[in-house]
C-alpha cells in the first residue's frame, strides 16, 4: 500500500522558490543563471492574472504535437488571436502524434529542439537531465507568478516534489489541476442491467456478479470485451483493478510502490496486491466472463464487438462514449443504452486515484541564450497557467466561439460543435479554430475543467469528487549513476512482468507458480533494483524531508 501518513512529511522544499539547494553537504548550492541581460520584450511589472503582452513583437519556436483529428492550420484563430493578445508569434515545428516521442528525443538529443517543448509526460524528461539539454525550470519559477500562485493556492508542494530530480530541481513545467481528475473507467449497457434487474455495479465483486448474470442470459457471448490492449496489454483494465487492490498495473505500472507497513518501497510486480489483481482477472477469463482477446486486440475489434451488441462492458472515457460508441451502438442496436459508471472499488477502499499533474513543457537550454528569455517565460506562464490564458486555450474568443451567461457559464456559439455539445453545427472548435488543443489546453480550475462536460459527465465527476484522493508517494529520484544502472534493469524486469502477468491471467501459467515467478524476478535483479530505489528515497528524505 502507498504511504498515507507521509503525505505531508516529505514536504519542505518550498516548491516555488527561485533557487533550490539540492546538493550534498560538500557541494555549493546551485544557482539559477543570471537572466538580467535576457529581459528584452519582457514586461516590467507582470503579475498574477495580468494580460501578458510583449513590449515588442517576438517569436518563439515550439514543438507541435500534430493531432490527426485536428491537424494544424496556419489560419486558425488560435494563432491569430494569440499574437494579437500577447505580441508573440509561435512558430510550430509539426510532428505527427504517432511519432512525437521519438522525434522529440532525437531533436533534444541533437540540440536541434525548439525552445518550447510541450506535451512531455513525467518522467520522460529524465532522459535529458544528465546531458544538460533542458533547463531546470524550477530555477525560474520566480518569473512565473501565475504558476507560483496556483502552487501556493492549491497546496501543490507535495505534487511538485514528485517531479524533483536528485539535485532537488524540476525539469518539466507540469499542467496543474485544482483537483484530481478521473476520466477512465468502464462503460456498461444499462438496458441489459434493467432487463436482468441488476443494479449498476459499485465494486469489482459487484461486476463479477453482473457478468455472471449476463453470461447466464447470453451463454454464447463474452459479457465483457476490452479495448486499449495494445501496446500495453489490458492498459486501462489492469490499471483500474490494480488500484482497487492498492497497487499499480497496466498503464500505471511502475516498478516500485511505497509500502506503508514497512516504510519502504517494494517491487510492484511481486506484491501480494498485484497477485490479487491477477487472480481476479484470471477468474473472469476462466469463467468466460471476459474476452481473452481483450489483452491483445486492436481497438477497432473491441469497439465493433461492443457496438454491435456482442458484449456489454468495455473500458471508456467521456470522449469515447460520445465519439466511439453511442452513435454507432444506437444505430446497430436501436434500444441500447449505455453509461460511464464510477470507478469500481475494491479492498483499498473508496478513493479516487490519480494525479493533479498533467503533461507539461520542457525548455531547451538554448533558451538562456535568447535575449527574450524572460519574456518567453512570462508568455508561457500566461498561456499555460493564468486563468485568462487557460480560458482562451480551451474556449477561444468570447463572442466568436463562445458566450457567457450572467452566472458565468460557458455556451458554445451556435455554429460551433465540441464533444457533442452542438451536434450538427457546421464548425468545430478544434478542427476549425484550434482551441481545446491538447498542446495548450489542459490544467486549471475544476470549474473550467467541468465547463465542457455534459450533465452525464458532471454526474460522474460528482460521485468521483466525493471520494478521498489517494495519498501522494514520497519522492525517490535517482542520481545520474543510479539512473544509468536502473535503466539496465528496468526493461528486462518490466518485459518479464508484462509477459508473465498475461500468462497468469489467460491461464497459460498456473497461479500456484507465483513463488517461482517471484524468484525469477529476483534472478533479473529485482532486489537490487528495489535497494536502489530505497537508497534514493532515504537520501532524498534525509536531504530534503
């Protein structure tokens, strides 16, 4: 289990100070570079929720994750209005979504990356820390008043600590959410529940009961088939079941999990809770309640099965309900009804599990050579962290793409659609205007997050927000030498855990061999890896806790 009592105990770094002393006793504190000569175009008195406008026209290049659903257009209102408001022109270097991580790594590694490098998920930045290719952005938080304000106002010190490297610094500017936001869960055919006089399941045990009843009524079908099995087998499903037992799996799998009882990190893939997750899923497969192809099939196969009425439960989020399922399902199965149900609970209790941090922005080390460096940081602070910038990135231009009523509620313009809010409208907020763009629009207040949700989604969020947030694990950043060693061990360990997890679930390996499996992990340096993690944890706790 993760450590509940230590949630506040690992704080104390002052997550929004300009200079961080993240060194050993024999080292001099590291200081941020002097930026007094890099203030061209910067505002002299820029502050919280103040419109940033460069004092002269400037441009910055940005790595642009080009989404196939709304590919970049040079004439988007997003680009035009951004320049109009800020005096900044962004020059996007377009990279396809499918190739973004690989291309980003090549560009950063070769020193050819743009100054602004968005869409970076922690810990992806760690690959670039040792080389000095990216800036320790926490050294420059004082240039970003909106970022500092939200960190302080939302008490995000513990969250920020999870991003710190061994030197105590942070190398990616994360998106900040006011609250933990849960989206991924299961969708269920509610008309089938009604037919069988079943309640919406609340726990994984309830789901087992529901699937058994569905199987009894439809013996030739698998009541549940799942998507997102490629490239991570059971990506969302394993994540959800693992959470219910107090561990990590699927998309969320990490090698180490903090164990409250011992006060140490343990190896995730060998935890008793991880075994419980496997046992639950293996039972579903063995009893033909869960389609075994769920872990290897492409999304299109899974969608086709669910949408044609050949299965009744599938992983989902708000967008997949609207875009991938409901329109097709209601055509193929006219009387069908479906709902996104609150995340199922298990032995771990009634928690919502997630993070308040989103993907974020890395800054190329070349930026320090730019005379407009301070203006660039102010611009980033306004666009990604101010209330006005976040509203602009999400909703666009008032009077053109949206309006507000007297209570401050947002309403899309009648000729603009987004997430099915104005079905049939001739224009689309993302495709035709560039807003609600994943490169720029994330994070912010819960009210802003909820502003594009349907009533159905708001009801889901109300249930989830009534739950306690799962405690944040303590930091345990590797130093450069440890990172190099850990990298050698991590891939073989993860590959083996993934392979054997799937074999156990599909019944290709008997769970009676669990102890033998754990010994096999020991043969792949599991104990040495955990010792490395706990060494890093103890050091960070001693120096900063």
